[in-house]
């Protein structure tokens, strides 16, 4: 799987995870990236198998924060 393919799916999965967990979105919300990443590892691990210039986890965290409006954390 390419990085771009994984990014597209993972960004959609952020929305799905937020909905499933009933997590509040927005700049003042603080959903757990660690919980999200563990969920990905358990149920969607093939999407975590891409090449990264930094690290897969760092890329996924950047997408997670961006999707939740936390891009100020990056």
C-alpha cells in the first residue's frame, strides 16, 4: 500500500473512529491519538504498512490532528 492510499483511508477512519467512540471534535477537544492508533493496529494494520520519511506513527498522528482540527499541534 502506498503512503497516499493509506493517508486517504486513515483520514476517513479518523471520522469513523470519532463517530464510533462519540468523541468530541474541534480545537478544544482532546481525543486520544494513542487510542486511535491502537484501534488502527488492531483492525486496520495493512494501512500502517507504508514507507515514511519520518515514521508511520508520526505521519498518522499528523493526519489525525489535521482531521480533528488540531493542526496547531503539528
